[in-house]
């Protein structure tokens, strides 16, 4: 596990009018780790990702270390371009980064590993919800970024498909590691994916819990006693009032 610092958040605060969402959040993100943020609905998890991505500005605080680093973003909904084929959806974001034969290879490589290559010439509207999310995940992973942000990408999926996509995500991430930040309301997703888990309070959000997982992701099973005990501890932290 990497100990190299990727970037730092220092006392990040954000409000929308009278609604105070984030309250002086400070943390250090290590390179090539998967970091999960767990918290109640509406606590500011998505706002935190948006600030890190540069889509929103904090009212106070600074982010250090993200200068000149590329980011990719995986949303809860696929956000595919309906007028482009599956392959062209990937090509659209990759064309300025990769060219020639490597572009075609990279598109097929990620589509194949997400088991969606057979639909490379299909249009998104012809695909199921699960298939569209596979394409969105392939697109986010194919983009050669330093940092990948994920906003509840498994939320709308049934358990079987969720577990399959988590497995395939980890396979691709292992082959091409990068720093990943993802927000979720589901402790099971965090326990299967993350190296580190931050627990956020209700808004205004502060960090009220932290867990580091030493067991490699490929060895984790939700039936393991240690993970079940940690899940119960996390659930307790989530429901406890700050």
C-alpha cells in the first residue's frame, strides 16, 4: 500500500445560503489507494467530490497537491452520449489523450474486461441499465487519470450485478492502479472496495470515524467474521449522533 501523499484538504467548508454542508474538513489522501466516504443521505458527500473535482469552490479552506493532475469522474447515472455508439462514447473522452492504434486497443481492452465488448457498435438507448453502467465504468477507467472520483456508481444495481462490477472494477484497478475516491451509503461496498473508510456526520459534515483495511480486496468476503464485525461498527457510527 502506497504511503506517498497524493493531495491534502485543509479545513474545507461549504454552505448553500443558510444550509451549512461541510464544516472544516481536513484530511490527507495517499496515492493509489481506494478511499471511501460513508455518510447519511444529503450529508455533503457529493459536494465534497465536486469540490475536489473543481466543479464547485469551497467557501473556506484549500486543496493542495492536485495542480496539473488529471481526474475522471464516474457518476451514479451513466451519463452516456446517446447519439454515439458504446465504443465512440469511450473514444470521445480519449481522443485528445490517446491516438492511433492504441486508442482502438484501449477501447476494446476496457470494454472486454467489463464484458460489454459485444455491444461496442450499439447505442446506449438499446442497452439495459446495468450494461450502460458497465460502459460508464469502462469509460472512466480507460481515461488515463491520476485520480478517479466515483459518486455512488453501484447504487441502482441489484446485489448480484453490484458484486460482479465491483469484482471487475478491482481487476482493472489492480492492473492500472490510481487514487480512487468514492462516496456511498452502503457499508458493504466500502468494505469490499476501500483501503480506507471515512465516516461523515450529518450536515454540516465532519469526519467522525476512520477505518483502515489491511486485508487485500481480492481476499475479502462479506461472510468473513472480521468484516461483519467492522460492518456493524460502521453502521453504529453512522447512526450515532455527533
